[in-house]
C-alpha cells in the first residue's frame, strides 16, 4: 500500500506572522508515531508543509492528514483534492473537536489519540470494510512501536531529536484545547521509563526537545526518567508548570539530567483570571520564587502569557512586559485569549453570545475572535503587538540579559533572546539553503554552559 501522511502548515507562508525558524525548530511526531503501525511492505511518506512544498499530483492508495484549528481549511482543501480516487483519513485536535465539520472532507476520522484507534482502522481498511469514525477504546503509550524516525527529514529541522514520553496534562484549564482532545478517558499518561531511556539513548547528537505538555506532570515518572538520564551528557528543553518548579526537588533532578530551557505557563498575574480560567495550579504560587529557582540552576525560561482574560485592564501589557524584563525571562510567548472549539471556554462564550468569528484561520492566538470585557478588541490587539515589540526591543534585551549575576547566563540570555527575534534574515537564509541543522552545535554549547557544566559534543 502506498501511503502519504501530510501535516499542512499552521500558518500561511504569505502571512506577516509566518516565521520559518519557528516552524523549523523540531519535527512534530504525530504522523511519524502513527506511521509505525503500517507494515514493512507499505511505502510510507511524510510531508510537513512547514519545511517543504507539498506535492499533490500523485495518487497514493491512502492519504492521512493531521488537522489543527489554524490549518483546518488547508487540510480540507488538500483532502478534497485527493478524494477524487484516493482514500482520505483525518485526525488531530480540530477533527476531534468538530467531527461533523471534518467528516465532509474525509472518508474516515480518527477521534482523540490514535495509538489504539489507528491500527484498527488500518486493519479494517486492508480487509475492505473501514468505518467512518474510530474513537480510542483505551489510552496508553506503553508498548507502542518505535517512532518512524527514518521518515523524518532530520536535516530540515533545527533540533531533529524531538520526542514524547507522556500524553496530555494532569490539569484542566478552561482555555486549553489539549483538554478537549483528552476529554474521554485518561487525560494524562506516560511511557515506561526504561522505554523512554532506551529511545533517548538511541538518538544521535546531544540536544533533545521534549514535546510533552508537562514533562514534570507525574513526579514519580519524571524523577526516574531524570535519574536515568544523568551521565548521558544530554541537554534538553521542555515544558512544565510553576507549581512543579516550586514543589520538592524535581526541578533540581531535571537540571542535573540536562534541562536547560523550560516553557512555563505563567499566563496571568490576576487571581481572578486564574480562578475564572480554572488554572488553579497557579493560584497562590510565587512566580518570582519559581524564576529565581530556575535561574539558580542555569535554566532559561520561555514564559507564556495570555492577554484578554475578563479581568484584564489596559495596563496589563505594560505590567507583564515590565515584570518579564525585571526578572530576566529569557523569551516570552504572548497570546490573545482564544476560545478553541471543544473547550469549556468556547462553550461558555458561545452560550453567552460572545463568539464573533467562526473563521478557524483566525484562531491563531494573535486575533481577537470574541467579545472582550475590560478592553476593547482594538485595545487588546494593539496591546498584544506593543508587548511583543517592547519585550524584544534592544534596550529591554540588554536590560534583561544583564539582570543575571552570572556572566555565562548574561551572555547566553543576550544571545538567545536577541537571536530569537532580531536575526530573522539570518535564520531564513540558513533555512533556505538547507544549513539550519549546522547551527545546532552552537545552541548545544550555549545550553550546556548556562549552568557552568560542559559536556562533550557528539
């Protein structure tokens, strides 16, 4: 069987928000994970539109498309084009949230995580009686086949060693679309530690990028994972929560294992916003203490902040930027609150008549798609743009960088924060000429030295 698996781009290349370096950071693993369920006799190809131009003039036997909300229209167009004689199956976050909409463009839908449902579909397809919809009857990532890394075009990604050792998140924020995806059955589960360590050990090079939503979400699993990683000489990046950073000594174990950069969901400083969003894990947590603990371990911080929550006012943008610079947050990711379909936030706003657009391409966390409170839509959009511009101004880059006491951290912060936003033409040049991956040793050495420890490059 000839199979093509496609990830349509999350953003139009013509958009002012298209950033090649952002979309070339690491290979997404959803399709490569499901590709492992095909037989060795199947001819399988993966195309990621973020790093290559799609070829749509072929006639495979099966096309598999992964759909997120902002690529939904591109996914539907691709599917419609192929359905003239080719069997099309779709899955992903948006398909799970709006299956009736997606069903108009696919022969079969996979709803929710695919590790159990997708192999059932393949079996039925081979036997000639595929169903219209498949929903996982159980959820586990233990004893699953190895990711088909041979299908990933490693040379096109900055950090080709991406991996996943857990699914979902133990928390249930109202605005989080992942909670809708994992709403049936277990919402958070992990691999076996030994299997995760074996995969890590098999990966070439030194730098790892954990795509997990909350790597520290299961303290027992994470502790054993970090113990096993000690001495491997790895450096890695991942995501977690303020609460996990403050609790116990798990973050110290992560640092000893090689953690050098952490995506951290601060989201808002307002207790009222936290309560109304059901982000209770951040309530009464000392954000400054979490930042200082991470800095003391040489871990850089990518702080996540959401604007437009109902208790925000016109000063929220300035307060957020000032706080981030004062506390030397390495990079910041700002979002306009976005009510994704399938979330409790969307359901509540729709009941209240607050949804102003059903154009899914605008659900990109940069566009206002709901009736705001406390701020006008124009004030929210302008404030969001202002926050990005000011946080990444050269004056604030230098101010935040030299807020560290350690000279190594000062230089690393300056290089990382400035390089991420100020050298876009350079990154675009490296991507265009296929040299992006050659910059990885520079990043590895930068991360390896943020806490004073050096590891030998491989």
